[in-house]
């Protein structure tokens, strides 16, 4: 038997960007991106992009938090 099991684990952070940078008044009220020089928070959800990526990776099991 030569089967391969692919396991994906991912903390999706509510489907939002900027997990460590987080939302600010500027990104939430003014809908403007906020950067700390390394991360960019756009205050939007990335559900469709995340679903596409998970589908493209074709895991046998996906554990999403």
C-alpha cells in the first residue's frame, strides 16, 4: 500500500488579515490599510482566497481553528 496522507492545520484568525497587527481605528472606520513596516492590515476577510488555497492543496484532513 503506497497511499499518502496529507494533513493541513491552520489558524485562520476569523478569516481576517493582520493577525498580529490587528485592526485599528484607521483600518476599521476609514477602510485604509495600516502597515507596521512588515505587516499590512487591510481589515477585510479572506475566506474565498483561503478556501481556494485549501482546495488547491488537496489535504486528506484539514484541521482549521
